[in-house]
């Protein structure tokens, strides 16, 4: 339980602003490196270790990178996986760049899952022709993960929309 408490403090204190700019697409974003830079002092303070590993996989002829972000404290571990497809024929990139790009994406989304970083306004998750400040709806998976780290309703509501039924079930520990 000690790991979950430490992780919750990191999740609550993490500030990883979108300081990168894509002028062509006219949107701001955060990179995997930005997240790691913001995390390092918090991990040090909480005496947590973070390791990220990649593996190239293939299903039905489609290649992808699976990244695993593992946080640990003493003998306790929590891991989150994320995947990103690889297009070896991507225009303007050589083969190593396509793999590297997919690795960065998968790592970023594994970190997003582990540290509850909301990326709903990123270019890869929405139509950037319109700007919106709408929060995403909480899913059972999000609520289960939040409950596993003892997140408060207020913390969840700051990032997600909750129905009254979801809130009641969460308060009763049903996720």
C-alpha cells in the first residue's frame, strides 16, 4: 500500500505543461521527455524508481511498439502498458525514425496512464480545427485505476466528468 500512497502524491503534484509547439498543426503538446523532466524531482522525493521498456511486436502483419512503464518502491511494483503502431513507409522518415517515433508515443501514453496525465487536447486525440475545454467522461477503467491509488472524488472530477451513479459507486468502493 505504501507504493500506491507515494504514487498518488506524485500524480497529485505532477505538472507537465504542454510547452512544445507544432506550428504547422497550430497546437501545443508535451513530449515524453517533458513528462520525464517533470517527474524526476517528484520520484526522487518519494523514493520511487521508474523504468520504461519497449518491445517491438506484430499482430496480423501490423508492427507496433509496446511500452511498459513500471514504477516501484521496495518490492512493490505497478506497471502500465501502451502501444503505438509503426509505419515503416512513413513519408519523410527513415526506418529508424519511424521506430523511434512510435517508441516515444508508446512511452508517453504509458506514462500518461501511470500518472493520470490527461492528453485529450493533443493533436493525436482530437480534431484540432476546433478548440475545446470539455473534460472527458470517466470510464470504469479510469475509475478502477483511480480507486487503486485512493484518488479522491475531487481529484477525479478535476480531470473527468462523473455521473451521479459513478460517484456513488466510487464512494462505495465498487470499482
